[in-house]
């Protein structure tokens, strides 16, 4: 029963998260052109810009650039946009640089441009973007972007891995009380979430109701964090829209699951002067609706983004310190430091999933707790 509920939560969570990530990606604005060619990145400013660019979401996977030919090595993802002429679909590899160095694709009579991974539609008859003095596009407007971006692909992949894992666990229990195969790896983690997170914070009587959500959130964040350490360059939990959506899930669950006792103590706190009760009610509501979810989303976002930035910065030491230590010395130092940080990041990947799940269960437990009346 628990596994079935968890698989349902996985499907719902991944669907909503991919939708939110897609709209967040289409809604952000950037005023700079896509850089053409394969110029070497060898100055501190270029390295910082390169790292900032790769921490963002994108419509393709860029693995590396051939410095001799300028060719970008990677693979494209599907672009799905709603324009003034209706739905347009194509692969992101169709974007190409024109004579003006801008990224333009013509699809079904509609000219589309990509400005730092944000897709815009050009006005009728335009074949290039015109920028004003503040570098805002004057003859282009945003489109509804439903594309399978890198972050969306990562969430879909994570959802698939979770579904396969929990289905395997359910089948393992059908064969006997002790699961076999990969299920034996998954079972201790499920028990850990149940006994160390859900039960102590929510209580023995009510924890089962929220186990499917807590398991989904824990494994979803953990797997995404681990994918972020692969060469594919995922940074899903480093996207503020993703962490905000996860926090909103927690808010909705504990707000709608709150007991009468919880709302009575929140809106009309007993034991304090009547004149102070409305003030305390506002403070409590702000805490539950704003402060608590903000602490959830910003902690996960900041830690994961900072971790990726540090790893890429240490890798860049082989470029910035080449003159001081030589090619061999700077490369060796960069590899040793990067390896050390990567080991720490593996621990952080689990720790952040644990903290988010722990705090979510704690907030839920505060909402469903029944107070003793004397």
C-alpha cells in the first residue's frame, strides 16, 4: 500500500515540477547574446561567466567545446513552444548563428531567437533582434516554452528511476518478507525515513498518512543531487523554481492537514492577553506560510548551487594558476582539491535531502499534533 501511494506521489510530483521548471525557464529574462564560436575560456571574468552560464538551465547538453574547430560537443533536446502561429516543435540543434552572430531558427513562417537559453519570437518580417540602449529586445516577445530542458530531463529521469525502484521493492515484498536484489538496497533507506524522520516528528498515530510524500521528496532530492555531480552537469535542485515548488508542496500538505487544535492555537492563542492574540496570529501565519517554506527552499538552493560553483571554480584553478605553478602543478592541485570537494558533495547530496525531509516532517508534525488540555 505504501509503495503504491509513493509511486502516485512520484508521478504527480514529477509532472508538476517539470511544468513549474519549464515556465520558470521561459519567464526569466537575459539581455545578452549567445556567444558564437569556441573561444578559449582563460581569464577570471570569462571563467566566472562560464560557470554562471552552466549553472543555469538550458535546451541542450553541452559536454565540451573543440577549441580548434569551435564545435560544441553534446546532444540536443526537444524544443516545444507556443507562438503566435501555434505550437512549434523542433530539436534545439536547429538553432544556428546568422551573419549577425545571433541565434535564429525559422519554423513554419515564425522566426525564433534564443538569448541565453530563453526563446523569443521575432516580429513579422524581422530576421534579427534589435536591441535598445539598455540591451532589451525591441522586436521580440516571449513565447510559452514547454521544452524538455536539461532540468526537465533530469526530473523525468529521476522520476523514472524512482518508479522502477519502488516497483521493484513492491515486487520483492510479494515474493517474501525479505526483498531480494536491488530492493535490499532500497529497503534500509525507506526504513530510515520511516523510523528516523517520520515517526519521531509526526507521531506514531499519524505518520503513515505522510510517508508516501516524505519518501518521494527524500529520494527525489537525493537522486537529483547525485545527478548534479555527474559530467552531464545537472543543476536541478540549484534552480530556485524547483526548490520553491518543493517547499510549496510541504506548505500545502501541512496547512490542509492541520488539526482543529493547531488552528485554534495559531489563530487565537490561549493563555495570552486577548489584545495580543490577533498580533500573534499574524506572526504565526507569516511563519507557517512564508518563513518556514522560505527556509526550506533557500537552504536547498543555496547549498547545492554553492557546491557546484566551488567544484567548477577548483577545476578552473588549472587555468588561472597555470603561470604560477606550471601546467602540471596547477592541474594536479586542481584535481586533488576537486576530488576532495566532490567527496564532500556526495555527503551534502544526502544531507540536503535528509534536512529537507526532516524539516518537512517536523512542520507536518507541528500541524497535526494534538495538544494536551489541562
